[in-house]
């Protein structure tokens, strides 16, 4: 069912206006548009005191006159023409495309900043954690220099290997291989073991 409206053409009014420093009077008929429940929709329409201009103002506001009853017109929405339909369709397609683009960007950003599916942060943590465990096995941990580290694993369990060079009990720098296994808990702490062997 089409939504119905009424347009009431109010009595002629005159208004004093300033026309380049010269006062003049303009005459117009205000048009009040209400919906079927009596709620005011538009009250800013003004027309000259003739039916043709009144209908032109109503048409410009997006309504069509179905019939007149004195100074009251029964209205309905004016059907869209081809250009308006095309414009609305283009705008709708643009908005759908924009929403899809934004959704895709958000999905990419969530993937880029999420650690849950990536093992890379755990690999770095495994290497650093194993360096600490290996230092506990050394005679002079403050002299330790690590090289060739790598880590394998996934989730919470990782193994790291590499080379550590440090001073022995005679003060000489000695290079050794190490192997270390670590397991991460949900609170970020870890447990593990390390073994250091001569090259």
C-alpha cells in the first residue's frame, strides 16, 4: 500500500524583504505537507498564488498530486524516473563494494596482528628462552656469544639448536654446540632443558 500524504496550501502571506537596500514586499502561499497520521513532514515550501506553481513545488519536493479538495491535495511519493533509479542503484552498488572492501581490509588486519595462527613469535621466544637455559650450563655465562640459532616446533613445544662461545674455567674462549627444548605455558612462562656439547 502506498503511503499517503496531504498538502495544505495556507492563506496568502506577505513578507517585507530587503532588496538591495530598498524594502519590498513578496507574496507567497506556504505549503504544509503531513503524513496520514497528521505528522508534519515539510513546512518550508512556498509557492506563488497559482495552482501551477504550487504543484511544481510539491513535485520538486518528491511528491505527486493524486487529487485536490479545495486547498488540500492528497499526495503520494513521486515514482523515480530512470536516471534516479540508476543513481540509487549505483549508490547501492558502491556502498556494497565499500563494505566488502572494508571487511576484507579488517580481515587482513586481524590476520596481520593476530599471533594465534602464527608460529613466528614462538620461534623467537624459543631461541631467547633457550639462550637463558644454556647460560645456566656455562662456567662464565656473561661471556656467552650465540650464533647459528634456529628453532623448530609449533604451538607450545619448541626445540632450539645453535653454537655458543664462552670462556671455560681457564679463561679461554671455547665454542660448543647446544640443544634445548622448551615448553610454554598459557601465562607466558616456560620450562625446559638444555645440553651443551663440545664441537
